[in-house]
C-alpha cells in the first residue's frame, strides 16, 4: 500500500506503469453472437464484458407489483459477475446486492439515451456478463451495452460510455487523480468515482469515498477528467 501510494504521488507512476491520466488498452468487437439480436465485447485492460441485447414485444415487459399498483418496465438491464471473472472458485447463486446495484447503475446510464416508446415500441433487455474483472466492470457494462444496442439496431439518442476516477492524497494535502483505476488502486486509494454519460452530459454516477468529503471544485475537476 505504501509503495503504490508513493509511486503515484512522488513519481506519477501507477502499479501497471501507466501515468495518472492514461487508460488501459481498449479492444472492442461487435456482432459476436450469431443468434442474439445484438452483441458486443468490450475490453479495457483486464476488465472484459460481454453485452447482449434481446428485443421483445409488449407482452415481454417486466411486471412490477407494488402495493396494488401494477406497473411495467420496457427496458431491463441485468449484470452478472460470475466467480471466474476474478479467478475465484465458488458456487453460482442468486445475484448479490453488489450485482443489483451495478446493474441499476448501468441501467440509469443507458436509460437516458433510449428512444421514446412511440419511436421504438419494443421491450429491450440488456445483459452484461463480466468475463474478466480488474476495475470498473459496471462502466465496462455501460460501454458493452451501448455497443450491443447499436448492433441490435436500437435507435439510441446518443452514444454512452463510462469510466472511473480515483484519488490519492499525500501528507501535505496534495491530491493526485488517476483515470481508469484497477483493483489495487480501488483498495489502497481513497476514491472510486464512476461517471457515465454522452458528449452532451452525465447520465449516471456512483461514488465510493474512503476520505472525508469532496469539495465542489474537486468534483468539477473529476467530471472534466471523466469527460475527456
């Protein structure tokens, strides 16, 4: 922990050799599943997500039962994080709270660019299967989901992507922000600030903060880093 923080703060070098603002290599392929309506693989470093899109009719909408008020949902996003994605061996069970939260984050991010119902009346299900994870698989799900939606021919209103921003602070109060954090930087750093959006604006955020608070001017800086 001490050495990782020293490298970032004193030398501007990260655990994998990147500079503070460097992204890991990105590799993308669409139309990878011949039977799915839309599919895409998004890889950023050691994080890889397979996104698939299935289109249905109004009869496929999800029914939400809530105290006698029946509502339906036309846009579904499901996020799966199997044990092998982090090299673990354990049973496959129902989704955890983490998976539900990450799925909701990806759904909020993508819902902002979905077409109006009168323009595209189909029920849409996006599934993000994490094949490998080392940092921000939820943001990779946003990217893979957006690519798969385009592959399926869904007329989204804009392209949407997401990235994470981390933070390190030395004893003198000097702050260094790093883009596209990996697992070690999440564990040993002070922040995991996920930002997703389009060129026009932000569609979803999630903040995991280990330090005491963020000032407004720093939030502005983080948003600008994520935008770039």
